[in-house]
C-alpha cells in the first residue's frame, strides 16, 4: 500500500515553509509521497481573497518541480465547495483504494481540530501528523518555519523583496500575480 500524505491549504502563494514541511513529513512519517492539496476554499477561512485556483496550482507545480516525492494536486477542484477535509479524504480513499492517507496539519489547526466537520471520523479512519506552528507544538520534529503566505502578499504590496521566502524559480511569477 502506498503511503500518501495530504497537506491541504490555499497555498496563496506556496512558500518555502510549505515545501520544508512536506519534505520533513515525507521522511518522518515514512510516506511515499506528499500531495499538496490546493484548496479552492477553506471553510474556516471564508472571505480570504484567493488568487484563481489554476494560478495557485500552477505556482505550486512550478515550485515543486524537481522535488522528489512532493507534488501539487488539484483533486479538490472537482469536489463541492467549500472543501471539507472529511469529504476530500473519503473521496480520495474511494478513488485510490491502493493508498493509505495521512493528514498533515499545523499545530494551530490541531488545537482547534474539534471545529472541523467530522473530526472524530477523520481521527477514526486516518493518521494525523501535526507540524509545529508558532505557539503550537506538533508531533513532527522540525524547526519552526516563520514564513506565511500573508506576509509574502504584504511584502509584495509594500514593494519589499520575497527572496528566500519562495523558491527562486517562482519569485517573478509570484510578484506579478500578487501585485
């Protein structure tokens, strides 16, 4: 059975922290792959202005080019919106019965996991790996990565450099799309 980590998010835009988390989870959770599930709409982040789904997916795909075992995924684009993790995991398990799915989430989300729809079912049927966030520990051991998509968007708005925050190969694209 192929072990696949599901790392959902808006990736608005993808950044080096996302990539580091995926690569660390790949190793520490004994996964064969990590799918960065580009979400059309996070139900807990209603009202967030998102760049077009296909543009966020394209940026993620380009950022992950050449990174072994990690890929961007548009699976949720075909599911009803908003995207509830339980629905996504159920559909994935049905469509990919040869895979064992592990949910990757941040410590901040874990602290409020009981707010997620069908959270008990998720825990009953899937492994959950938690990466640390500021003020929130995780069960994946890694240094805290202090970068956020919000910070990147703000830096672009203020004409500041995003070098070192996103992969070099997508800096110009991110700056163009988020101006």
